[in-house]
């Protein structure tokens, strides 16, 4: 992209260049660090031996939560230029500077809401880079269910998905999103049905939660254990 992105990288405490690590990429990076406590949670899960040691990359869009463009809306709205930046520039930068496992099934891309949409779109678009995706309260109603139709109209991709949604997310973004797109709960239900019909490998969870960081912070832990459990030696 022709502008800068703020990127933070978490390394496990016993990080060694002699070991290769799986990598977790977070959209809305600043928010996942500050509100999602993602770096803290990953560290505790590693220390307490719930997950394999991994590297976490937190990517923050420019002008976060501001109307000035470019911003998360211009990047996360299934933007192919952003997908190219993410997969070809960012991933290559991380792989060149850190000791990573460079296979799609060793990379996970994570996002909440709008960021959940782009996380899934990246995995669908670039299976050569990402084979795992975690969407928290994904904005799948975007542009008249565009991503749901995309999955329905194309052959199944070789990716593993973990999706969750709150049952109290029936009216998200009422002050700025188009009225037909406000019901995230129903949109995620439609996504579940399409993924089932296409026989995707996926986990789908509904919780009695809203569109909040309290919800996402808690259930991020479950997804990390799912994707990167301690492996048998």
C-alpha cells in the first residue's frame, strides 16, 4: 500500500532463531493489544502449555476509527490491493525477519467485525499464504452478502475456519452502516448454512454476547487452543 502501517510483533519468551514458529496475524492490531489483551493471552497460554509457542503480528490500519481515508473501512471492505499488501509485503517481511514456519496451515489470520470480513476474504483469496482464519462477529452482510455469495458461487477452498457471533448482534453500526446490513447475527447464520452446503472444515459458535471486546477477548482463547494445541512429541 502507498502509505505506512503500524505493526507490532509478539515473540514468545524463549524465542530462538533455531526454532520455527507458527504465526498469528491480527487485524485491528492496536485494539487487539489494548482491548483484546491478545499478547497477554497468548503469552499465558504458552506459559501454561495450552498452545504451542507462536509469533503474533498485530497490524493497525491508518486513521483507526477516524473518517479520514485511508482507514479500516477502505482496507477491510474486501479490498484486493490490501490483500496483496498483506500477503505479499507484510508476510514476506515477517518471514524474512523472524523464524517462521512458512506454510499456509501454519499461519492464522484473525479479525473482529469488519476485520473478520477481511480475514476471511484474505484466506479465500490467498490459500497459498493462509489456510486458517478466525472471524469474531464478522461483518458478512457487507455489500449485500458479497462474501457469502462468493463462497456459494465458487468451489470449496482448502482452508480451516473458526467463526463466532453473539446472539445480541442484530443491530450493529446503526449510526453508519446501511440498514439492510445491521443484523450481524443473521448474516453469520447465513454464512454457516453456505459453509455447511459446501462442506467446509469449520467451527461455528454462538454466544449470548454483544458486539464487544469482552466477548471477543474471552473467545479468542478458545480459537487459539483450537488452531495451535500442544502437539504430541
